[in-house]
């Protein structure tokens, strides 16, 4: 049995949408948002770790320069695969947070607010 993770939930939702099987009611959204909210902490921890790795990369590039050039260091960091991983993780956290906001709005509407 596959472990329930943010990636598993998002992948399942995406497959349902792509296969035109998406019929989500307010209860489904609230239940899914609760699961995502509980799992979001792990994703945010990963994001924080990646942010620190990217900062270390920038520092490494800066320390390797004779004349400190922050713009050049930033460009080198942004070209590094670790930066791409960081940005993808950041966007995943943002998608989860937006899903939770949408679920709250749908729940309020279902309750007549």
C-alpha cells in the first residue's frame, strides 16, 4: 500500500482531472485540505532545507570570487539544479496552500456563508 503524501494526493487529483473523473464536493475538498494541511509541514521542512542549500551555494560562489559580484553569484545559483529543486518545492507548497484556501471557501459556501 502506497504511503499517503502530498505528492500522492496531488498526483491522484491531477489524474482525476486529466481523466475527466473530477466531481469534487465540498466535503471532499475539506477532507483533502485537512490531509494536505497535516502533511504540509514536511513539505515546508524540505523547502527550508533546500533554501539553506541554495544560500550555501550562493555563499560558495561569492567566496570563490576575487571581487564580490552578487549578480554573478545569483545567476550561477539560478543555473544550478539545486535551485530548480528549491523553486519546484516552493511552488508545490504554494499550490497546497492555495488548495487549502479554496477548500475553506467552498466549505463556507456549502454552509451558506
